[in-house]
C-alpha cells in the first residue's frame, strides 16, 4: 500500500515494500553470457568457448 507524507511543504510518495526485480540488477546476465559465448565461437571456433 502506498502512503503520502507531507514534510516542509513537499509531498513524497513511499512504498511499504520494495518492488520486485524481474532481471539481474545489471541487466539480463543470461542473455549477456550467451551472446558472449556465441561471439567467442564465431571468432575462434568451439574450442574458444571455455567456462
């Protein structure tokens, strides 16, 4: 539930619970790793892809 607080003439909206994240906090890590692996394979073949 959202609430409104008035402090020194300013209106601030706050949330009681933090919003859930649908992805890794710095973006889509899974997609980034897959893209990097594909690029490595393109440049150096399957042997270039290591974990």
